[in-house]
């Protein structure tokens, strides 16, 4: 029998569950009402009206598997409180409704627990301790706690499916299953499309093409994979093809009318770009640059939903798309040439980085898309850990503005600091030395970077309101996202170096 | 190097890596028989496993522990508090808020007289000063929360956050440092390594009963309990004068600290006589105690002086304190000292409600169990008889532990003797609330930090007392709307310490292997089964129409019986540890020989 590592995954899950249940009465965002509305829609309307219903402004805009998932949850919901299933009862939130919806988040997260357990089990003998620590770090992630158990979403469940698919890809016998699971995941939430290039290249190279020569095409495997994906897609979209509603479904899934930056800025390149633009507004008269007066207006009002730039050129969706794909391609080429599991996870992470940093209308919550796959390989050696560290700090700090109510402030800060101290120290002990030399400067940078976080959080949460009161509310948000953007970009550059030099 | 001053300077004990890695002394580690590997004996130890034997800074460990226990406290505060939107009287939350309101706005002479029908101040002066400070702070943030008269029954969300934060801050200021010190002193006394003592500290701070009452129901018990802990820590460290100061502070914050008074007195008095008579020590402690009491009442008297100087009369509806006629000499209305005497007497009158009944509501002590179960209705006696009976029975029950502590004033007996004394008060005392179970639980839970404290025999009893204590507060917590936090925190603690209903591991070893006595096993396991059954019944079955309190009575009966066992167990262990009886003495010697 193998040695058990402590604390075990179930032990962590048990204690975390206690905290999550106690969080039930905490602040919940409009996402709670969004999901309640979807429960009501899927429960009380026939399937063909699901993607047309618009009584609530929170229309169904996730792919069909998620709608089926909501339908399944709504079956149980009627025993908790039938009131939550009425489409017309907007913002219905009885205690039973809250308890029920919150409880479903905790229960469906068991998928994540199981996937992490498989991940720790399936790791090679020499890396068991590291994998165990990484698994626990994901399980206890402050990101999931903040987004799922306070803000309200089902990311634990969805990332559980993602990790399941990544773990399945470890063995060549699991490649087909991995592809199927990932296809299913896409039919739950299409944000995972960002990771699809890595899956496409990896499955193409390892499953559809021969191991020795790429010209040795394995037709049987191609057919199996293709058929499976068609079946999965058919299960999801079939009914809507039958009702001829596909354009309407796609319209809901991909609303391109939204702005470049989300209402809260995701800490990506565009946040730095806007920050530069805002600084340039004041510098423009000296530099003799033309300033777009109407854009200045929107800037000073602190409106960030629909971003137009005053000095710098505006950004089109096409530009973001080209940038995203362009930054993904080098890693994809490396994966194609050296298709192993490590390169696959690393490329998945890099795809997530590229989409997060350059994507159109990125949510700050999407940072989990980077953090979670990266966590799986962050303990490979000390160089990886060096690149992971600023991401761990920046990614989680950037989620702070999601919770702006007073009671939740100590929770997000204390829990995140707890996690950072615990896991950064543990990772530091566990990560083995790298065969390649480290970059001294980069380590210094990450130490300095982490140190800045403390005064920044203090300013944004307390100092700003003491100095300015309710004025310039966008300023703390801008600082946090710019700060976080620096960290995410730095960790991206660091990881690119690590990936292409190892 | 700091200059070496004899007397006050103590070299700090350096903890070496070899000591950190030393074998378990108090039961956090067990051996996995098939593989011969060490493994954590219960889940809480598993969470400390990664730092076992590693040179992680104690400060990092401590700050992580505090963040974790702080998080559980804060999120418990998200739930309702006592009296939330329940007219007419609301509850303890309104009482505490009201005291802040009245201390902030009224002259000091009115504090103990103001509108006694609406949560009149009936705690000792330290609570009043504490309320004043918090009230000033709160008024600075939002004056509406404490506006005189207008703020009554306020259920503002911001107010709730503020009040919850004051509980945490008060606890951080008093209870937490005291708990850290106390567990450290115990570790030094019993030679326990810092890793195990960190586990004991976490278990102690996660005690569900304290969290539920202070952060759920809403009270400031941890301030009083914290002073008491500081007093215990001072005793363990041999700093008797400080222990007097802290005990007076505990008493000055909440009169319930009287539960401990006989044990404090027995230990301190005993330490002046045994092993040799030390008059100077006794006089020193007497002076410090009197001075502490004087300091406690000084702000009240200074405030009175100020009000006399300003010529502020007492409120119109103020009645002279009933204790005034009891004074053997006449006090003229015009005497200069009359206002001070009135204030002191009124404070004492308010603090000690002699006129109230023997017990309030349903509490798991002897009186309520005898009365409510119908064995013997106590309403046939008048209150004087009952209070005398209560006094006699309490005295009888506290005499054995206090006598032992008096004749053998040794530091290692302190937790057991204090627990036994407090149990005696809880079971036999006058005017006991269900929440007072926190008092005996405090020293009893400290046992986890003593030698062999987390081995099955003691862990089972500490766990039993705590879980039963929470169980008896279930009716109260249900009224407060705290059923879910009750379930979560109680089950979490039971899980972390591997207690029923999650694990029977504490009951597996036989008595000779360090497990509990067979009688304890039977008593505990049957109690746990009854507790689980009781919860099932309460959840699904309505009580009979003519006996609406039947379930509560059953709860009280089980609680009283179980607490009685806890008292007896503490006493029995105390007798054993003290080595007073020659039988035990011989046994102790044998054990000692074995150890050597």
C-alpha cells in the first residue's frame, strides 16, 4: 500500500465544505438570480422556448448542456421551494432558494474533488507529493471560493470536468475519453473554447496521427474521435437543430456587441493599454498628441463598460482575435513537434494566457482558466514555480473587486492571504531544483511584486475612501487591474521563457 | 544580548529541530499497524502534518491558525443573532447595543439607573466601560446606530457588521493572546513540543460552543473568559499577582466568573501555606486584589464626582438601591459620600439579581432537571429555601476540588480543579443560564494541551463535554435561527478531533492501552446515540400538544446527567493526579518507574 499524504483530499474537502456552508448567507451577485432564472426557464418552459425567453434580462446564454444541467437541478428545486421556479418572479430569493442553490454548488463541486483525486493518484511515483499539494491548492483555491461560494457560479463543477479531461489525456488509452469529456465541457460553457487549440493539436498529433510519422494517419482513431464529438454535439445541439433555432442559440452564446473591456477590468493587456491612455490624457498637451474629447468624457466619468480611447488608437475585435491566435501559435507548434502530456498542459496554459491577455471582453473570472491548468505543472521545478508565483498573487488579487460589500472583505482578504502563505511556502519546499539555471532578476521581481500587493490592497480597500470619499471610484479598480495585469503579463513572459528553453 | 537581570529575566527556551521531531507525547500521532508508519491520530493533526518536524517559523504557524479560526468566527457572524426582528424585547444583541447607546449618551451616574425595564445595565463596570469605548467608536462611524432612544430595536445591516467586528476585536485583544499564553505555559509545564501545542491551540480555539454563543448568538463572553485564561496562564507561570489582577478583571467584566472564584481563592491561598507559610505573598496578593477592585470602580466613582460637581440629579424614576437600608449605619441624604455609596450599591444590586428565580428557562442543571422532569416540582418552595438549598449543595460540590487545590496548590492540577469547580456551580448553582456551560468547558478543553491530553482517554471526555454542551444549547440556538451554524461548527469540531458521529477511534483502545474506561465508553456512546436520536425526533416529530416542552426537557435531562458525569470525571482525575490517596500515590509511583 502506498503512503498517504496528509492532509488528504477528502479531509480538505470536509473542512472547506464547513466554511462554504457557513458562507451561505453571504453576499451573492446577480449571477445568483441568473442561475435561478435558468432553473425557472428550464423547469417551466418547453425546450424550444429556452433560448427565446426574455422576461428577465438574464437570458439563457450558456450552451445546451448547462441548460440540461439546470433542468436537472430544477427537478430537485421543487422540493426545496417551488417559488424559485416561476419565470415571472424576478429576484426571488427565499431562504430555501438560497440554501438550495448554494448547496448545489457545493455538491456539484464533488466532480472537482474526484478529478483532483484522480490527478494525484495518476501522477508518476516521484512526483506524488508535489501533485498532492497542487491538487489541494486547486481544491482550496480562493478563486473558486470567491467566485463560486460567495459571488455564485458553478466553476468548481466545470473545472472539475476540465481537470478530468486533462488527467484522462495522461495515458494514451484515455485520449479518446479526454476528447469526449472536453467536447462535453464545451457544451457546458463555451469559454473553454479558449483552450480548444491545445486540445485540437494534441489529439490530432497523438491520437489521429502516427507516433513516428505524421503522415501515418490513424483513420480508425480519426473516425472514432470524429463520431464521438459529433454525438456529443448532437446530444447538446440536436434538439435545437430540429427546431431550427441554431442562429438564435449562437446569437445568445456569442454577443459581439459588448465592449473591449468588461465592466470590471480584467487584468490583461487592454487594462494596461487603457491605463496608459488615461495617463496620456494628462501628458498629451505636452507631447502634442491629438485627444478625442468625447472619449475623455467617458474616461473621467469612470465608465469602463464601453471603452473608447482618447489618445491611443481604438481596438477592433479583429485585432484582438489576431493577437490571441498569433500568441498561441508558437506554443502549439512546439506541442505538435513534441506531443507529451507536460507540453500539452503547458500549451493549454499558454492558450489560456493568450486569450486572457488579448481577448475581447474578458471577464476577470477567466483568470482561473490560466491558474488552474498552470497549478497542475507549477511544481515541476523551481523555474516553473518562479513564473507561477506572480500569477497566484495577481490572479487572486484581481478578483477582489468582485466582492465589494463590507462583511465579505475580511473573508476574501484573510482567505487569500491564508492560501498564499500556506501554498507558496509549501510549494517552495516541494518544488525540485531545475536542470536549467534560474533567472535571478525574475525572482527578485516576484518578491518585490508580492510585497507591493499589501499597501495596494490597503489603499484600495480603505485608504482611497479615507482620502477621496466616494469620488474617483474607478481609481482603486484601475490600480488593482493594472497591478494585476503587470503580474499576469510578467508570469506569462516568465512561463514562455521556461517553456521554450526547457 | 540583553543585559542579564536576575529575577525577572528568563532565558527563552530554544526549540531545536531534534525536539520538534521528537516522538508524540500527548496523542497526536498514531501508528499504522500494517505499514508501521506514523499517521495523524485525528484529522486536525493531519492538517499540521506538512509542518511536522520542519523548521517553519512559529509566527507563520500562529498567524495561519489565527486566520483560519478568525474566518470561521467571522462567517458565523453572517447568520442571525439573538432577537433579530423579534419583538417585544429582542435579545442579547439589543442589550449589548443598548448599553453602548446609554453609556455614550448618559452621565455616568445614570448608567445603572437608566430605564431598567429595557435591558437595564446589569453587568459589572468593566462591561460598561467596554460598551462606552465601542459606543464612542460606533457613534463616530454612524451616529444613528446609537442615537439615544431612537436607535432601539435597530436591525441595520451596517450595525450588525460593526457589532460583529467588535466581538472579534475584543476577542483578539483578550481571549486569543491569553489562550496562546495559556497553552504555551501548559506546554512548558508538561514538556509538549510546539507542534503538538499548536494543534491543541487550534482545537481549543475551534471550540464550537464559544464561537456559536459569541459570534452567532451575540455576547462578549470571550472577554471574560480571556481574562480568566490570562489569570490561569499567570498561575501556571507562577505570577500570582498578575493572576489576581486578571481574575478581578474577569469578575469585573461579567459576574459569572464567580464560578471560578472558589478555585482561584483555594489555589492562591493554598500557595501561601503549602509547602511553607508565606505571609508576604499573602499580603501582596491581598493588596493587589483590593487595588484591582478599586481600579475597577474608580472610573465609575470619578464619573460620579464629575456629575456631583455638575449637579446632575439621578433620573426621575430612580429608586434607592434596596441594599441601602441593609447598611448598619445611617447615611444622611446630604452627606458628601452619599452619591458614591448609592452608585456602588446600585451597581452591586444590578449585578447580583437576588430576586430572580432559581433557574431561568430550561438549563441542563440539577434543579431544572429535577423540576422539569416531574420528579419533584420545586415551585412548592419559596425562593429563600431554594436559594439556601442551592447554596448548600453548591458548597458541598465545590469543596472536594477546592480542598484538593488548597492542600496541593500545584500548577498541573489547575485545569482539572477549575473544571470541577465550574461544573459544580453550573449543576447546583443559582440563576444559571444554558450559556454558562462555556465556563466549565474552558478549563476542561485546556486539558487537550496537557500531557497525554489528546490521547483517547482525555480526548474522548473533552470531546464529550463540548459536544454535549453544544447539544444543550440547541434549543437556544434554534430560537436564534442558528441551526445550520450549530450543525456545521459542532460537526466540524467532532470531525477534526475524530469523535462520534464521525469516528469511534477514541473509543477503540482499551483502558490499559490508554483508552477511556469501559464505563466511560458505555456512557459516552449511549449519550451520543441518544443525542442523534433526539435530533431525529425533534426534526420529524411534533411534541404532544399538552407537553410542548417535552423535547427540551429531554434535552435538559440528558445534559444534566452528562454534565454530572463530567464533574465526577474531573474530580476523579483530580484526585488521581493530586496523589492525595495513597492508593493513587502508589500507582503514580509505578507509572513514574515505568516511564523512567
